[in-house]
C-alpha cells in the first residue's frame, strides 16, 4: 500500500489527535515510524472485554491477565515486558474488509498515532477486525489514538448471481406492469420464503430453497415501448447506507411494448441499507 504512507504523512500534523509517549527515546527528527511485530497468544488463550475501536496498552503481566483468559491457568504471555509493550485493538467494520495493515508513528517526544488501513471486500463481509502487536517499551502513561481508513471508497461493486425460477418447476406470477408510463420500473426486495411465495408459482409445492439468513432476492421489472435487444445489470454500494441496482436496456426497432424482468440473488444487507433502482432504456 504505497499510497498509505502518503496519506499518513498528510495526516500526521493536526494537533487535536490524542497522543502517546515512547519511553527511552532521545531527541529525534519527527515524525518517524515505530517498528511493530505480530503477537500470537499462547494456545488455549483469547483476549476478553475489549471495547470496539479502542487501543489497549499492556505493559505488565498483571495488565496482560486483565485482558486475557486462558483455559490453562499456567499460560504465560511469551513477551518480555521489561523491553516490550503490547498493543491490542479490535472493532466491527461497517463493511467487509481485507488486507488489513497497521502503522505506529511517533510525532513528538510525547505523541504517536496508530493507523489502520484496509481494502473493501463486499464479497466476504468481515464480522470483526483485530490486531495484536509488540513494540519497543512505551511509558505507563501512554494514550493512543486509533485512526481508521477502512473500506470507505465508493462506489463498491457487489457480487450477485442471476435468479431464474424457470430453471425449476416455478414461474413468476403476474406482476403489476405500469403500461401507461412505459419506461416506469419497479423493484421488489424479497428477503424471506413467505414473500417469495407471493410472487412465484411452483408445481407440486416444489418451491426453491434459498438461505434467506444470508441472501436476498432483488427483482426489477418494467415495460419498454420497443422490443428489447439486450439487458445489462450491475449492483453497487454508492454510500454508507445506499445500495443501487443498475439496469441498462438496449432496445431494437420493433415498435411493440415489451415487458422486462431481472432477478438477482446477492448477500443479505443490514436493515439500515436503502436499495435504489436505476433504469436506463436506450431506443
């Protein structure tokens, strides 16, 4: 992430960020990056009681025991607290992330900042993120700021698969197409089996099995006042709480009103997401 260093240097000077001090460091040219090393907990141990988006500084065995729980009571931290400090932090991202990276920068004798950066990953949403790092011994009075840049680059392309009940014994029920407005289009959000049965009919009660705990169906439909040559579709997240389904329709020269329908299956969104439909028809 070459761009990360450039971003960080542009963010190192604002005076309102919380600071931290590094014990034992003399006069230096600031800012500079502090070296961090990965820390792995002993087997059968896990961190506990961590507040989201907070950084914890552990400088002793006593502090380590306050934040770590082990099945075996004789587990040791495997870190030399006379020379090293342990930084731990965790959080829950709004979106899936990947390639999580971290940097710790010292700004002055009493000031440093922890930066997190990640790429968006809408295909595999991350339930939480976590880091544990060893660093050269920090003073007991350290206060650490957490600066995050996690998956905020929009629009984000979202993955989906086409859904066609015709491939089974099912067909779509008659939908309310708005002929007077021709180009008008509508979207259905189907997030459970009960709603799905309102819109499809299946022979011998052979309804499709869809895991609605993890997926939803988006069904867009409308009318074009010409024949249709091609339909293209895409799904994207355009803002923190906005999902947009794009439908691009290319018509031919046949002067006949034509119904169209697009159905896709995608990963389930959180309840606060607004789903919009954008339809473009080219005649």
